C-alpha cells in the first residue's frame, strides 16, 4: 500500500474511533458510580500522572502494564518500578511492577496494585468506646502481562488480572483481562493506540459477618429460633474502560526532547472525557511534565497535573529514574506521587 494512502487511512481510523468514543451516550439512565473495584481507575506511575494520565500511546516504561499492555514490547529493556501515592482521605495507593524484555520483540511483566485504607477501632452499640479489636480494608490487583511486536510498527499485548477487595471479614474477587495495541505511524514520531481494560466478571461481597441466626416466623411459637441464614449482597460490574490515544514527538535529539499526548476515555461508570499532557526533556536526564485530566467532565475534582523526573545512567545498561507528580484534586487539595525505577 502507498505510504501516504496508509497514513491517511490510519488518521481517518483514529478520528473515527475518537468520534465514536466522545459521542453522547445512548443510555437514558446514568451509570455514574455503579461499579466495584474503583481503585482500578486510579492512575499508575508519576510520569503518566504528571502528563494528565494521557499515556496510552506513550507507555514506554513498566507502567505500560497498566496503561497499554501492547506498548510493553516497545520499552526495549527490563525494568523494576515502585510507586507510592498519598491518596485521598489518608489512604495509600501503592504499585510495583517488574518487566523482562525476552528479546527484541517479546516482553512479559508482573505487577501488584494495592489501595490500603488503613485500620480503625471496632465500635458497637454496647461498646461505643471500642471493643479493642480493629478492622482493616484494602483492594489488591495482581497482573500478568505479555506483549509482542508483530511488525516493526505494530504491537499488541494482553494482561490477566486477579482482583480482590476486602473489608474486615468480608471480601469479593474477580478475574479480568486487558488488551491493548499501539501503532507507530509512517509520520515520524506519531503513535496511536487503543486499550480495553478490566473486561471480566462481577464482584460480590461474602464473609462470616453476613451469617445470621434468625427466627423465620416470630409471630408463632414452637419453631426453631436459631436457623442460620446468609445475608445476600448485590453483584457489581468492574469499571470497564476503553481508551484511544495519540502521542507525537515534537523534538527528539541528544540535547532536547519534547512530546505531547492525548487520550479519549470512555468508561462504563462515568461520562466520556479527554486527558492531555506534555513532557520536555534535557539531555535525557532531566524532565518536566504537565497536563490536564478529565477535560469535558463536569462533575470532577481532578484537573491540573505537573511533575518532574531524573533519569541517571549507572553502569552498562543500568540506569535509575526518580519521578514526582503533583495533582490538583479540588476540595481534596492535592495528591502527590513518587516512584523509583531501575532499568537493567
């Protein structure tokens, strides 16, 4: 196919996908806030977060396992990354991932995501000052990822997820899958990508606190008043996300780099929105980033993001990267994230 014609077709396809994603929803009833495992929508990696979470078509570090598993094959080296976010209302969001470049075209990765709600003392009607026991809550996702370069321009990848949520003695779990692809267009420095995240089953809480002894017929005597019954809880869908993204290298040299990116996001539990961001680098050592998250979304506290990063070669092919991000979060003030990554 003629390169120019192929480029036109690619651009047309991208425009069509973005238009479909941003079209008004056909559902008459809003589904805002109607899914479980909301922690799956928390952005991973301060670099991506500083760029307004517009990272689907860029994902060139270990956090690609979250943003676009297909991009993992384009990283080109192995990496371990750990990040910590001081999340909302005194909770902690942690992520750690390890990727291995098997060869020039294949890569695998494993990651662990945790949202820790901390602990609090158990209070009851009869013991309002506390029982001496403490309850805890946390959300965890364990992910396995594989990616492959099918051609010198096209890559695809997928992730398997085991998701669990726990609060005191109750828990829920589910299995989900991600699939993503990325295409390096004939236009130098231009990449487009699409990702479907969290496709899987529903989640339903169960545990020993839902077991109760009841009297099925309290109006009559002579029946068993200690029949054991289980309280039924509802099932909730996972937060299914479809993202389409584009990124472009405005400048790439030994001295300066400049990249811009944009993602269109269509979730099943909120309205469509756009994330945009940019990154400026000096000698591939010092980086400054900024972006804006959730454009077109009216009811949101998210918005401006900014951050910086340091990437320093150590020895051989080994290097270390330290990244920091600040996010404006409206009435929640701010959210800050820091990460450390080692390339090997």
